[in-house]
C-alpha cells in the first residue's frame, strides 16, 4: 500500500517511519516507567487485585494514545514529566476498557496482546475490580499537583477525560457496539459509534497537550480536527485487521465481528472501499496540522502508521 502523501509529508518515507518507530518505542518505555512507579505493588491483602492491575497494564501494547499525548504536548513546550503523567492516565483508562471489553458479558475474548485476558488469567470478579481500580487511578493522577501546578488545568484535564471515557464517549460507544450485533446500522450510525468508542479517547489524547500548554483556540481546533479524522482512520484499520489479520499479528482473536454478524465499516463498504476511505481520512488528518509546521511531523507520520499497521 502506498504511503499517504501530503504537502507536509517528510521528504523520505523510510527515515520518517524509522523516526516514528523510535518515538513510539521511547514513549512506551517512558510511560511504562511512570506506570511501574504508579501502579500499586503486588503485596498485602489486596495483592491479587494489584497483580491483575499490573498484568493488564504492563503487558505490552503500542502505547499509541500516550504517544499522541506526548507529541501534542511538545507542540506547546509542555514539561515532559507532566505530559508523561497525563499519558499514563490515558493508558490506564485504555487498559481498563480492554479488561472490561474482554469479559464474557462483552466481547468474550481469551487473548489480548498475545496473552490470556485478565479474566482468564485471574477470574471475572478480579477483572471487573481491576478495571474499576485502573479507571479511578487515572483520575487520581490527573488531580495530583505534580501533573500541573495550575488547579484549573488539572480540573480541565479531569473533566475532558471524564467526558471522553464516559457515557457520551467511550462507554456510550461500547453500548452501541453491543447493539450492532443485533441491529442493522448504516454507515452514519457506524461512524457515530466509532467516534464515541474509539475516537473520543484519541481526541482527548490529542487535545491533552493543548490543555497542558494552555494553547489557543485555533490550536485546539486544529488538534480536534486531526483527532476526528485519525480516530475514524484507526477504527477502519481495526475493522480491516479483523478481516485480513492473523492472531499472530494482532495478538487477539480475528474474524469475530463477522462471526457475530456485527456491522462494521468493512461489512458495509467492503475491504477496498474501506481502505480507500481510511487513506482519505489520514490525508485529511494531516492537513489539519498545517499551522504547526515541522513540529508536528511525527503526528503526520502517525496518520500513515494508523493506515498501514498490522497489529
């Protein structure tokens, strides 16, 4: 598949891809260090809970949402320590959502990131409690003065993440996703579903840096536009992976959407049209970043990565 091209794309796609891969690895390493220090040690009467929280969160993953937090923060010269704390909070919410999504009452998955899901490794009750604890820990991090000295900024971060993760965001999208197994949804309904389930947390990740940096309205709007198109691109790529990917590539079961009769971008558009739509959205996402010049090159490269990823 040809890489997305745009006026702002780096001259050589190979160095661009290598730079992105390095940045993703560096972000994962740095965020994992923060998570390792923040997650409770697996000891004491609650040891099983704490062990399951660490298992759910420190077991790998691309850390793509934390990468978006860190890169958006760099646009506004935010201190790295503050950005990494917010990035860790985002990863905690993401991890909680995966733990709960994998439960038998939801998607009923046995594998996540190539490992047994939390309810398989431990048990269902522990998985539910681990998810609850990860979610609440995320807000504890955001509310801490070490995240930002300004209480108004911390309050805005808490409010924005709560909206992105709640009933009008990720959780709302999940209930629509469950309904998709038994309800005929058109492309408009699927788009709304994924804007909530996947896009809301990606949008927060992109805007978090602007909140930390107390950025202008124009800068925030640019990042919101980027995140909107990137989030839909991400989900279309996910739908394609469910059809075309393997367990070895994705680290989880594939073909489940089709088996459940669930409406997706691929089931409605077909694989080729869905792929073309993802490429178009990725190009649109890049255009939203024009005001940031070369400072946003890694975010531009991320749009290509999302289309081409195999896991």
